[in-house]
C-alpha cells in the first residue's frame, strides 16, 4: 500500500505544478499583451468649463493587437509644458469609466484634460508677445488595464 500512496502524492504534485505553471504563463502573457496596447490622441470633442478652469474633452484611441480582451478601468496623469529644459505642470487628464477593448480591435476613450488657468493665460500672453505659438506638451500618465498599471507617455509639439 505504501508505493500506491507515494504514486498518488507524486501525481497530485505534478498536476498542481502543471496548473501553477499554466496560470503563471497566462498571467505573464496577459501582462505582456497589456503592455503592448497602443495609445494615441484622436480628435478634440469639445471645450467645457469647470468654474474658471478650461476642460478639454478629447479622444484617446487604444489599439489592441493581441488575442486578449481587456478592460481599461481608469486613465490618469499630468500634463506639462516644456520650456528652457524645464517642465511646468499645467493640468491633468483623467477618465474613470471602464472601457472594454476586445482582442485585435480598437476603442476610443473620452479623456478630460483640466488645465490650470494661470498656465493657459501665460501661454496666450507668450503667443501674443512673440507673434506665434509653439509649445512642447508632455503627457505622463498611467492606464489601469485589468489591474495592471500601463505607462502612457507622449511629448507633442503644438504650433499655430
């Protein structure tokens, strides 16, 4: 009877180790796929006001080339201007509405960007004084994709 019990224990361990290995591989695969999501800006939808602060509502397009479906639970970050090698905080962006994105597809997130009025006024005065408007804008944010924090960072050059 002793050898049969040994075999049963070894078989049970092998099944448990195999299941743990498959679970670990699946989690690793999902994390890799979440990190490969592509985020890029879409069109500006509208301008709103929150008291004296302007709020720009714009699209953020998310592309998923993987075979995994995800939920983007939230998106948040800061917006900076870059001048003379320094970053200046001018506002923040956010979306806290869950958005599903199926495998091999794209989805559109509606993002709100709340700007600090002082930063906007300073940029407008600079544009009038110099006769043109050119600004480097940096977005430093994170998307919560099924509980994984995915960084989304871009620098844009705006010119008028």
